[in-house]
């Protein structure tokens, strides 16, 4: 057996649920099992069954000690019952030894520790072995502190103190821990909070959190999540989570939450705060923004759908027409050369999509650093290039001078994709597109207007994120997606509208100041 843990004792005793099993059950109390009082590892409560454990509350237990046979099942069933819980405690199995072997389940299932017990074993010896197993498996109840550093906080055990040692001793362990907590709440750029029994914020981190729902922590103090800290419809779920933690004592760990009004995602954990008697007196939580990660997942999902759907369709069409030529089934007035021309057009289009996909990869893997740029100059440059490339199209530009925006260096690609989308989908040979750039105060506003058929509502909803992308709902190409991602990288917005007099209007807003 391994040596017992040398971790420092926790401030509060370990809570152990002890299930010695039922009389006559294999590995139950017919063996030399110690009583709960003979275990010295912490507060030990003897329970007769799995049902009794569930009634007692798994969340209040730091470790389970169980025999193999129980009144209402086996240790394997107990393990299955708690495995899916986020707060599942470690399980120590006390397994009977019969004919020099233990039940095969003891090695087939992931018990945290196994204590084999022979029929003739002494109860006191078994109790000591169980104590050691619990200490090895129980998670540390307090932060790890280097023992050497801990001694420096205690002047009584040091000789020939250095000035630094004197300064540490002046703090003491408790004051040092308090200062560490203060630093966490004032310097680490995460949204951390403490709430009371009524789910009101009583302590909130002060560190600068650029993407916090509110930039100033004072806006949270004394408020519940349904008191206007966030839009009420978005605060109801987190508030119910608060109540669940406060009422049950069960933690909620790494739960993703989407705030639709700002299209932001947070990963939140909440754990109960208890007093010396184990009663829940509040909760402690931390929220980390994962919007960039979720956006990247959505971007990869979009690229995957385009490759699997659009490009596969093109390849299937090419294969089909080649089969027609091979079998000599060209019908009607169409000639073989005309079929080959069609195949060539499809292949050219596929090559264009591959080029577009590479452009998307460049956007996704490129730098997202933003800086203030002369948007008037960028728009003027791109309009001139587009006008030359699409000679049959009329591109009219109304560009206000000295309009700047804080954007990435690929912002010009947004205008290119929006204009080219309008030109490609125009129903007439001489399409007309209007580009308008104006200063909107603290934001720059870019509008692209066309007379093309309206972008279908399902595509608009997919592009704006109000409808999930799937096999039935997907945008027809990557150009508009790429425009959206570039805008989002600059903390801007893009909106697709249908004009009352026909056509589409795409409105892009970009921040003018950092």
C-alpha cells in the first residue's frame, strides 16, 4: 500500500459516508468490518443503502467507503449512480477476499481505491487501512502551500531571519491568504463573484475585464441576476442556477451560457460557500468569456458544411456529366462539346470556391490585431479596383471624407465580398451597386445596396446566427461569412436587410475609437 498523504489537515473535517452493507451480503457486515466510530479519518456517518446515501445527499460527502454487497445493489451500481455527477466524490471499495481473489469488478470498474479484506482480518487493522485509503484519495481541501514557504510565514521556526522573512512573518498565514484573495479579485482579468443566501452579489472582482457585461463591478453589488444586471430574459437561467446551488449545495461547474443580445458566451462555475457547520451561506463563482472560442467553432462548422455540401454537389455534377459522355447518352440538341463546356464551368466554379476557402483560412489564421485606419481611403481603393474588375457593373460610391475605424488590416475584403455577392447574384447583365460610407459618431457605417433578389430569410438568419447551420440551413457561399467574421474580429456588427423597393441592403458598423 502507498503511504498516507502528507497534505496539511483541512480547516474542516472530512465528511465520509460509510456503507458497510447488509448482513449476509457478499462483502457486507458478516465480515470483521470496523464500526463508523473506529474510523478516525473524519466525520463518518454509517448508511445502510444506496437509497439512504441519495437521501443523505451525495454533495455533502467528501468520500464514500463501501462494501461490495449492499442492501439495494452492489458497489458497481453505486458507482454508476454517482458517475455522471460533476461533484462525484471518490469511492473506496472494501472488497472481500475469497479463495485468494477479489470480485472481478474491483479491477474492471474505476474505484478510486480498493481495500482487500480477508474473513479473518482484525477490525482495527481494517479501519487503519480504510483511513489510509481515504486520505490518499480525498482531494486536497485547502490550497497547496510549499512547506518551506509556510515555515517562512512562521517566525517561531526560523533562525537568522532575512529582511524578507521578517516581512512575511509580519503578515502571518491568515493575512497572507487574505492578500492573495484580494489580488485575485483585483488583478486577475476574470469575472469573479461572491453571492449571499438571497443570490445577491456581495463581492465582485475589480480587475479590468474588457468583455464583462458591465465594465464596473459596482453595477453588480447588491443585485441578483434578475435585477437588471443583464437583460431579464438572459438573467433568469443564471439566477435559477444560483438558487440550485444555494438550495442543494451541489456545485455547477463549467456551464456554457450564451447571451443573445450581445452574442457573447461565458463559461461559468459556481460552488457553495459553507460555514463551519457545513451550512450553505452563499456561493462563489467565476465566469470566463469564451466568445472567441465559440465563434471559431461556428466558423469551422461553416467551412465544413460548405466543403461537404456545396463542393460535393459540384463534384457529383462533374461525375454525372462525364458518365453521360462516356455512355453516349447526350440528349436533345446538346453536343458533346457543350457538355464539356458545362463541366468546365462547374470545374472553374469549384476552383473559385477552393480559392475562396483559402482566403477564409487566411482570415481565420491571420492576426486579429486592430488599429485605427482611414476607412475612407480603404473604401475608395477597393471601389476603384472593383469597378475595373467588373466593367459591366455600375458601382456608385458616396464616401464621406476622414472616416476612420478600428479594424484589422483585411477590412477591405468586407467591401469586396459584399459587392461581388451583389454582382454575381444580379438578374441583369449590367448590375448596379451603391456603396455608402459615413461617420456615425463613435462608429463608422458602411452600407452596400443592390437590386438583386432578396437574400432568403433562412440564409439571413444563418448568417446572423439566429438559426443554426445544418444540412438544411446553410449559406450558399463563404463570401458573406468571411465578411461577417472580419467585422466581428473588429467588434463590429453586420446586418442583412431587404429593401422595401426591392433588393438588399447590408449595413456594417465598425468602432471608430479604441
